C-alpha cells in the first residue's frame, strides 16, 4: 500500500464534513472541558454506521463462541476460535484502514476525542473481547462497541507509571468465592465518567511472597459499585477534550463473574500478557494520531506561509520558512508510510511486535511534537494564540511522548527486542 484507496478518500471526505459541522464549532467548549466528547462520538458512530458494524461483530463473535462451547460440551472438534481476524482481532478487525482514516482526521482537529474513543474501544472492549467468557462478552461488549456506554482501562498508579507491574499496589484478596479490591489508579482516560472499568490488580494470597512477582488479575467494574469512587477530571496541559482522573477502591466486593475469564489460570496468561497485547495496539494507534497532527500542522503552515506577508512578500519565500515546510513534508511522508506498513501487515496477519510498535511510537510521537512546535514558531506571535489552533496541536502532540508509555521506556523495549 503506497496511497489511500478511493474508498479511504471517500471516508476521509465524509469525516471532514462531519468534523466541520460537529466538532470545529465546539472546539473552544471541548478544550475548556465544558463539553464532553461522548455525545459527539455517539453521533459519529450513528451517522457512519459504526455502531451497527460493532453490534454485528459482537453478535457474530458471541454466536461463534456459543458454538465453540456447545462443541466442547458435546466432545466434538472445536470450530476456529473467534476474534482472530486481521490485526489484533479487536472489535473492528478488518476495518483498520477505515479506522486509520477516522483517527488521523479526528486527531488533527481534536485529539482528545480520539483518546476517549481509543481507550474505550481499543483497550476496554478489546480486553473483554479477547479474555472474557461468553457470559462476560454478552454482558458488556455490545454497549461499549456501540458507544452506548464508555469504558476505561485502569493499570497506571501514582507510584507505578512505567513500572506498571512491578510497582503495582492495587490488590485483591480472596474472600470465599469473591474477591475484595483495594487500591488506587491514576491518569485514567475516561475515568471520571466511565460506565465500565477494566482494572488490573495483584493477587494477595497472604503468603508474604515477593510483591513484584505476584499474579496480576483483570476485573470488570461498573459505575456505582459500593466502595468504588471515580475522581474529578484532572486539569492537563493538553488533551482537554479527553477526561482523565483517578479511581479509588475501598473494599470493593467482586464476584467471580467479574474476573475476566472467570479463572485465575487464564489460557492467555495472567493480566501481564493481557496488558502487553494492549500496549502493542495502543502504541500502533499513536502512529495514526501522529499522522493527523502532522497533516494538520502541515496544511495550516503551508496556507499561512502563502498568505502571511512581511517586508512586502509572503513569508513562504524566505528560506528558513521553506526549511520548516520541507521538514514537515518529510515527516508527513515518513509517518504516512509507517501507517501504510501497519495496515498492510494487519491484512497479512502479521501485526508488529511490541518492540516494533514501540519503535513506531517513539519516532512518530517525537516527530509530531517537533512538527507542531515548528508550526507554532512559523506562525510567530499568532502561533501562541489559541484562535490559530497550532498551539492546541502542540499541546496535544506532546502528550504522545508520554501516552502509552513514556518514550524513555520505548527505547528500552526497542533495545530489548534487538538484543533478545
């Protein structure tokens, strides 16, 4: 793949029309936090039929899972395991090109909307889809993939950001057939308003063993459960349209049907393996978001260079301005080619490894941030003013260097992959 298909371009044009009508007029309210992203996302899903596609995928998945369980009960050969279409088998597997267009176009205007969407479906729904039992999929999946309900994915803690597993203090202990959850999570996207929350916690078996190596279990909580508190949204440098907050767990009683897979011996490994799979998808998603940032900075800067005049001529005639524009074009080509590579590998059933996804995230996030800052500089004093939009793009772009694991950690993952 070396260019967008005709279908991709039609989708892009339709998304741009939606953005101009439903998002750009509300950018100030979204950036101030006065307007939440969820009504806009629900309208987007409805107008583009994404909610219908999601519901059909979930219905098909559940039907195949049911056949599989019936065959197992009857001692018959098992049908092909569901959820292993192209890519990572998420709820929109097979639609990666459409999602890449959607994510990049939205990111260039309001990346916070994309973050809210990506965590709810890309992390929340996908985790339930890959690890949940048939009953759990029936219970939670359809509402999340259709955006009727919003999901959060809670792993980060105040003392365990990059050291997500080793430093994890949130824990569960067995209490008869139930579990009791205690702890705290922070920097949780959608946390303040989520209806459904996937929570990672260590199992405290009361044996005094090493805390770093304890088994990690994954649970699903619902808003309003006794002992579960959702904190207010944080005030952030960027991504203002994406609510981020803390979650508190005070002796939250969890029945076994809230443990994903309903067993501590999950066939896909413990919660660590679940999270690593999500890390790969999340870091690949950063490339899609970075492309949107770079595309929009590139477009705005070229337009400004053609119209802004100094000393009687357009600033685009000055060589230092041309250098900035040329570097933006190189960045645009490089990131777009990475996105095309991701899409082709997904279609071939060969998604990137964690190390490869980390390399993509490292490059794309740094490049998008550099391009956005160059755009602010190119605009001069105007670039520092919110009405010209590039300052918002710069604030949002910076988050990509921290989001999905800080870039310093990406270096470690890339190096480990090379040296393994």
